[in-house]
């Protein structure tokens, strides 16, 4: 929320999403109020606690929250502390273990944290009988190790049902796909791509473009 905040709110509203995984959410001054205002722009609410790691999950009125917490990942000296925001929700009878993840620029940290996040999500999903969904800024492309690790355990939603080219960075002139939604293989991916919103809003809202996935789970 250091760019065009009104544009960001319009993009969140345009998603019409049940769940939103946010990276680089406010962590300092008025962080609760700023996150709440962003959520409310899309008819959502913040469902994960705390500010560590700048990650959170937002949910709409259809989602019943069963569990929500932050899970701190291994600390690396000199690198930013990374955190997994995880929420278990039930929507229309389907249970999801949803993780918001922002991986590091350092390759070894990315791979380690991807493994930790998946282990934690797998335990959480098993405890609740839930299907895993991860929204992540992977900070690398699909041929690199952390992305390949995630895609070996979950479906890369854009690869499964692409809508558009999937490029996400930089927002003004996207040339790379470094952000993704990954989902359990039992989930049917209807489509995955960008958000239908004005180009000026998309370029101004953030330095990354959002990724929107439509899933059918438990049908």
C-alpha cells in the first residue's frame, strides 16, 4: 500500500474473490486499520492475525474460519524474516487450508522456506480434511527450484487452466511470471489468470499484477 491505494482498492473489488492472499501488507503505522480498509474495499475481512512477514489472508462472507495463524519460517542472518499466513476455511461445504507466502530473493532461503511452508500446510490440511491452496510471490520462475518444488506437490493453477499469458512482474510492463496460485490436485482449476480491471489501476496498484484462480473443490 505504498503505491496508488485507491487503484489497489478498485483492483481488490474487481476480483470479487472469496479469498485473497496478500503479500507485503502494511506492518507498521496503523497496520491493522490499513489492512482492514483494503479488505473492506472488496467486501472482505482480515482473517489471519499479526503483522509479521507482511502476509495475510482476507476472506468474504461465505467463508467460515476454522483456524488462522502465522507460522514463522527459518531465520537466515541478514535476510528478511519470512512467515506463512495460514487459514483453514469452509466455503459451501468445501474445506481449504489457505496459505499466503512471500519467498525471499535468496535462492537457498526460497527453497528452504517453500519446503517448510508445504510441510506446515500438509499437516494443517490433514488435521482438518482440507484441500491446500497457496497464493505466493515466489520471486522466481517456473523452471527454478522453489517453483518446481511447489508445482511437484500442488497444481500450478495457471499451467492447469491458463487465462491469458500469466505474466505478473513488473506490473506496468509484465515480462515474468513470478506470482502464482497453487492448489491441491483434487481441486478442479476452472481458470487462472489476471484480474479484469483498468490497465492504469493494475499498473498503479502494485509493482506485481494479481493472480486470480477459480477452483471447484469437493464437487
